[in-house]
C-alpha cells in the first residue's frame, strides 16, 4: 500500500487558508510536506486556539484541519543563516509552496528566480489574490475580496440589492485546489522535460474560471445575469422548497423527470400538456414553484425524499452540518476521518476526496507542534550533525 505522491518533498511556507489547503491536499496524497514556519509560528496557529468549543489541547480548528500530515520546521528566513538553511532544504526538495503577498518571495529571495539557481528542478508555486503581474497585482486580497471582484457574488442571494458571498470560502479554497493542479502539472512537465518552473495562481483567476458557461452567456448576450436565489434560469422546477420540517431541493433537468414528478404528485394544474416541455414550464415558473411550495409543506423532508427518489426525480434535503457529516454515503466514502493531536486526543475532520484505485492508502497524522520536527528534518534530510543543529538553535536561526 502506498500513496501516489510518495517520494515528493514539499516545502510549505503557507499561512491562513488558501496555501495551507493546497499543502494539505498534497500531504494527504503522500508528499512529504515540511511546514517551514517563522520562529513565532505561522499565524493560523492562534486562530480559535483559545476557544474551548473549537480547539483541542490549545490547537484551533483551522490548524488542526489544514496541517495534518505535515512536519514543522522553524527557520528565520529574514536572517542570512536561516536563508542558508532554507536553501539547503531547497536542494533536497521538489516543490516550494507559498501564499505570501505578491512581491514578498522576491524580497525574501525565495522566489523561483533565486531558487532555480540552487536547484534547477525545483517547482515553486505562489497563491496570491491577483497573481504576479498586472495593473492591480499588489493589492491585498482575502476570500470575500476575490469573490466580489470575480463576479460570483452578484448572482448569489435572493436579489441584486443583497449580494451574498458563498457560505464556504470558495475564493481561498478555489485558489488552493488550482494550486494543487498546477503543481501536479509542473511535476509531470518536469518528468518529461527535466526542469522545474513557477506556478502562478491568482485567486481572482480561479473565480473567473469558475464563472464558466455563464461568462460565455454574458459575452453572447451582453446581459448581466441576475441572482435567482436557489432557482435556475433554464430548468423548472429547479429550486429549494419548504417542507413541514425543513427544506428539499428538486432538480428537474429533463422532461422525463417532469413526467415522473407529475405522476407522483397527481396535481391537476401540473398535468397541462404544455408543461411537458421546458419552455412552457419556464414561462410559468412562479406558478409551478408556488404549487410545489404549498404541496411540499404538507409533509416532512424524509417523506418527500423517499417518494421522489422512488420515481427517480432528482432531489435532496438541505442538510445542516450535523446531517451532512453523518450521511451514510459520506461516511462510507471515508469523508469523515479522525485526526490525532500530537499531545493526545483526536478530532473528526473532512477526509481526502481523491480516491484512487491503486495507490489508495489513506492515513492522517497529527498536525505538528511548533518546530516539532526541526531537529529530525535538519539531521535526516540535510545531514546536519547534532552540534550544528544546536548552534543554529542557540543563534535563533532555527527553532
């Protein structure tokens, strides 16, 4: 049993969410991921660390989740001695991952132009708000900033007067996911061409990419789309409806699903032959949604999910976290896993969604204590002897 990225070594310089998420995925896939932190620790260590509801043994939910399967080495990259240690690690690494603000890697002399002179096969990947060039690339950015600029917020929510960000931080998480794709592509290119390269991931670019066909629709029509809440601009019924105890989603994409729905519900108003095709349903969207809202409110969600599923009408409950994370399909797919704490205890967290038929081993080690692996990495990877490591610690070059 093995993991697909075994033998790949990643130096993870990231903080907060987008970069650590990319590092987490690479680590879950088997890359030896060495988290290089400043002596005081990466800032995410402090998030929720003192919140008794959202921490374990002084480690908050952010750090517990995003830094599993990683090792922690503390290096002062602002010192010449620390930079030398880091360069030694670069010689033994495959990937250097960061999500510093644009310009910071160059200032620290850890960007691709510096590192390729040390290791021509190194792959560097930077996740930033706006990328490494362009008229606005130096602007600071966080998740909601790129969600807003990227256009997606304008079509999210109930109406154009109340733009709403996505409930999960897709600006950050999207940047992390595309970073993993970029790194894997660069590793494959290195395999065939023999040299490394830089992967430049802009969170804004990722948001624009995810506009996908809706952006093409805009270019074709010249019309800005409006928010439709949970409805759809083509398919009817395709919406969220209130039930006696919650909400249910019904998604009629094909006319055959409509026939199944009408046969189940047996409502005369819905049996009009004109509704057998999408254009008439779209024209009477408000009427159809009103009928369904009234009908679905008479019974609970479980009743309707069972009935609709039996006749193969696409449907789903609107789950809260407690329901989503206990769903039998989610549990069967090992999408909830146990993450240990290095000082004892464990916490459940989302698993690895990438399932492979051959290299399919899944294991999750504890997120590291600050500097937990400094000695071991410097001695095992770099061959530093005990005296040299001790001297570096005395000088506060490493921690």
